[in-house]
């Protein structure tokens, strides 16, 4: 459970940081939005580096599945746009892939 909460925390930090840039660039918000955005992106990188997975590439691959789910939750909770069935199907497929990468048996 620790690992999944770590990935969700990293995803929230990355999405919030990217959204700050989106808000400034696409929504015309004040450039001061960039300050917490940069801090959030730095926090994302640090949190993801805490992953106990042995190889960075595998950690990033697993994170990708969690990121997709977190992005759809952001879409719904922050932007007020409910994900559709295709979003749900895509997230399910990626989470299955992430689980296989994370928990698949590895030969020594």
C-alpha cells in the first residue's frame, strides 16, 4: 500500500505542477502560478525517486499507470469533467499493465 500511495502522491504533485503552467499559459492566470508549479514539479521528482523499485525505468513505467488514473480523477474533481467509459477502459488497461510490471515474477 505504501508504494501505491507514493505513486499517487507523486502523480498529484506532477499534475498540480503541470496544471499551474497550464493555468498560466492556457487560462491566462498570473505568472506567479509558476512558482508553486515549479516547486510542485520538484517535489514530484523527489517523491518518485523514493520508490523502492530497483530500476528507475520500471518505477517510471509503473508510475505511468497510476498517473493516468490520477489524471482522470483530476479531470473529474478539479476540472469538473466526468471521465467517460473510454477513459475508464483506458485507465483499467494501463493499471493492469502497471500491476504486471510491478508485481510480475522476475527470474534471478
